[in-house]
């Protein structure tokens, strides 16, 4: 399929959810001090954080995750829906964004709003994104897995190069307004991850509340929740018969997709892009 992506400050955005108006709205958006942004490169655990964040902020009240679709519950800063639902958001507001740091609105920088940056092993991001491009009819077809790896390395994919995204947010000078977490850490011990998130946003949750939130944010529970699994999106946009949005939910699926040659090529390209950076990745690349 041929899809015309929106070009915005050097990155590509899909036209279904974004428009020049929505991007202008994001630029002028008035961030509040109590806002918490979940920040991700696509396929790093966005909707997972979308599920967790309101439950942490509201102390474990399950009402929103059963009554409001995820995209309206914790809307994307850059997407069209934000303007339509902004007045319904309860304070403190949870928001998500795929923006690199330098595209955050001026009001974010002048506020005390917090950001949770979720990182995922880029090899698993490529795999997840590849399957997502097959099911998401509003995106370009991915081509072969090998072709898709090349596009990913070159940054000719949604929201640009993964390494640029990581560099921008790892280099963000936000002090204690930012917390870094990995998808892998969440897979390994979700209650511990939720505890870290609740400490970061200043919610003192009981052990019982944390366990309850973890249960409702498990892969299986989210997969069965229509408000979280994207089944409300018409099939002509997202065809879950091809591949469900909540596909596997594991760390390390790349081992089932990469050849040794692809792994070597991928690792060397990513390492080269990150050469000289002062941060280290939380996992080894190979
Ligand atoms: P897979 O395709 O590897 O299964 P995003 O929300 O940023 O688009 O990321 C989607 C990825 O997060 C998918 O990865 C999806 O299955 C995974 N995911 C979503 N909710 C999850 C959960 N509760 N537990 C584990 N993985 C989850």
C-alpha cells in the first residue's frame, strides 16, 4: 500500500491520527505542573504505560480502564484526539508522546511536568514494528523483514531513527523530572516497576493496590480488555486477524526473527550511531 506520511521537522508521522492542526495544537499545548508524560519510541510499551499511568495516578481506581479507550484515557500529545478530550481529563493528567525531546512544547520546558521514558531493546522494537506494519492498514507495508531492518537503521520509519530518539531523551536535562525504565524491567517484575513509577509521581500506594494494578496491566488482562487492545478500531485500519496489537508481549522475540548476518549488521549500525555517547544501554545489543 502507498501511504503519504506527514513530514514534520525531519520525522515521518502517519496521517490517520495526525494532522498539521494536531501538531500545531501540540506546539501550543499548555502543559500543567502536575502532568505526567509517558514517552516512548513506537513499539516500546506505549499502551502498557497508558494502562499503568492512570491507575497509579488515581490510586488504583479501575473505572477508566473499563470505560474509556486507551487513546482517550491517556491521549497522545501529537494526535488529533487530544483537542477533543482534553477537557475531560482528570488532574493529574497522564499523557503519552512519541516526540523526541526537542519537539516537546515550550510549556513542557517551563513547567514542572514529569516524564517517564520507556526504552526497549531495539531488536524487539523492529520485530514488533514489522508485525504492526502488517496489520496496520494505515501504514506503509513493511516489505520483507530484511528491508524493514534497513529502513529502521536509516530512520526511514515513523518518528525517525531510534538512536536519535534515545539520544534526545537520554540527554534531556530534566533532573528529577525524568525517570528511565525499560520494557524488559516491566516484563521481569511488573509490581516492582509500578512501585518505582508510583514513587516517581509521588503516589504512596499500598502493596495491595500495586498488586491489583499489576494484575490489571498484565498482558493477558489487557489483551482481553476492549478498551486497551485496539479492537474498537475498525478492521480497515487495524486488522487484528493479521496480527493482534497485543502480539506476544515478551522480551527476546528477536531471536526468532534475526539471522546472524542481520544481527551483526543491526548491532554494528546501532553501536556506530551511539558512539561517543555518555550513557550506556541497559542491555547488551547482541
Ligand atoms: P510485541 O509486538 O512484541 O508483542 P506500543 O504500545 O509502544 O505500540 O508497543 C507495543 C508492544 O508492547 C507490543 O509488543 C505489545 O504486545 C507490547 N505490550 C503491550 N501491553 C503489554 C503488556 N501488558 N505486557 C507485555 N507487553 C505488552
